[in-house]
């Protein structure tokens, strides 16, 4: 069966010069964006913008492969200077289906008079097909290439026919960063897909491109022009555009960045818990601190999922407190995940998460 498949593919790649007198000469073609219309017909945007100078740039033929077969692309309306163009099944010598629920698309560029070894390939896998980074694609969404290095992202603002942008391609990841000793990291120049921004409360936010996201390291830009790879506890999330995801980052190795100083060496003597959690009206905080910190001012700060402080409780007079689910203006807050931090003497010592359900 493998031999039959190989010879069928070679037949499809038969020299175009047998049929076309003056073939178009093009760089390697890359998949730029995929979309389905309301009738589940596919629309594929192809670009030459990622071709590299060291790659073969004398291709005159493009072939598309899916789980349903192969077909060659008609190049009649493509000029040498074309950088971006849109194709459908009608753009091929023979109709070719792309499965709406999931498929693997391979885009081959080759020189019709060349050898098998000179063929180059780009690919995209989506939906329920094995090794896919994308789940089912909603109507009016596309899968768009962000860059050659990052690859593709789910896009709720398709740009078929024009250059891709990043509008509608990212979700937001937020949480705390902890070092290998479980201390809170409150400064640093870290990068996942994009830079992480850490606010004064120690909560980070960053944009993650919409896809099945799995990572076990991040980049530490510890000083201008100097980068360090930092191992982290694996993060696995299915990111969708314009959605918020709460996930702490736990660093597993040493890294070159200042960590907030601790006034007490044994931080295990400091704790804050809340109950019930989840809660639907009020929740109670219980604080434990060593004797040497009893006289210092204490407060519990509460933040929403985007890191905005919504309430502060003065805990200097007692080691327990109650929050009634309202903000500083006395307005009830909405259902969601909230952070709390114990601040003693102006230093953040402990933090936690709670869920408000209504």
C-alpha cells in the first residue's frame, strides 16, 4: 500500500511544464489562514512572506494534501511578485475536501523539473485530528498564522485576503509567580508568548495566543539583551480568544531576578486561610503570625481576576476578618475568582484564591 501511495503522489507531482509553457517561478508557499464559510466550504490564505533566503526559491508548482487526497493549485492568476493570495477548492485542478471537524493540511512547494528531495512542505493540523493544537473551529472564526516561530492561533476576527494581525487571537493568563522555595516573585521580565506584567500586588497578566497551550519553561529577560531559560511546572490550557485563565506559575530552577525580601526567615509561621471557599455571601479570614510581627500593621487586600484591587480589610486589631463580597463602593461584586493577600508592615507575605458563587 505504501508503494501505491508513493507512486500516486509522484503522478500528481508530474512536471507542469508538460502542460504549461512558461511556468511561474515562486518562493516557498506557506499556510497563512484557514476559514470555513456558513456552508462549510473551506477558504485558505497562502503567503510567501515567510520564505528564507537560504531556501530554494525557484518553485513553480504547489500541491495541497488533506486526509481526502491531493490536488495541484492553478497558478494562472498568480504573478511572481504576489505575496498573499486566497484559494478555495475551485482554485485546484481537482476538487479537494478539508474535513470541517478536523484535518491535516499539507502545502507542498516544488520545482516541476526537480527531484523528490527538492520538495518542501508546510502544514496545519486542527479539530479532532491527531496532534491538533485547536479544538472545533466556531463559525466566523479562523486559524491564522501569527509568525513563523509561534505558528497559528484561533482568530475571532479573521482577515482573509489581507495581512494577519493579532486582534482577536489572544486570551489572558493571570496569577502569581512563585520561586522554587515557594516565595512570591514580585518583579522580573518574564516572557511566555508575550511579556508578563507584574503589578504592585504581585499578580501577573499576559496575553497567550489562542490554542492548546502547553509549556514547561519561560524566558527571563533579566537585563537588556540577556536572556535565560527558566524551567516551570508544566502549564496546560486550552486558550480561547478574549477569555481569562487563572493559573499560577511555579519556577523550578534558580533565576537571575530579585525576589521580594522577607522580614521573617521562617515564613511557615505566617498563614492566612478563608472559609467557606467557595462562598456565596460572606467568607472568613483566619491569620496566623509570629510574635515579632504582632505589633506591625496588617491588612488583607482583595483583587479581581485582572489584578485590580477591589477591597482592603484592616486586620491590625485582630487575627480574623470577614469579607461580604462587596467592593470599596459597597457594590456587590460578580461571580468569579478573586485573590487575597496578607500584607504585614507593607510587605506581601501570603496570598490565596477564593471563588464567589451566586
